[in-house]
């Protein structure tokens, strides 16, 4: 099968991908604190809040 590539533009020259931006020390601390709070809420407060909602629904249902 023949493909005509005469009307195609020339591809741009190859460039290496830029390195990802590194977080500063303060940004790393903040990110760590956010992750810690989320983990604490995931295992600490969220199950309690969910169980109280279920208990309230059961109470309203009369069971």
C-alpha cells in the first residue's frame, strides 16, 4: 500500500523531556501534614461518622 506523505509538515526536532519540578522543604512538610491528616481522618473520624449516620437511619426506620 502506498501512502503519500508529501503534504505533511516536517516533525519538530527532538527535545528531551524537562525534569519534574522538585518540591521545596516547606512544601514537602505541608504535603506530609495533609497526608497525615487524611490518614487519621480515614481511620479515625470517618468510620465513626459513617456509623452514626447508619445508626440514625436505623433509628428513624424504627429498628
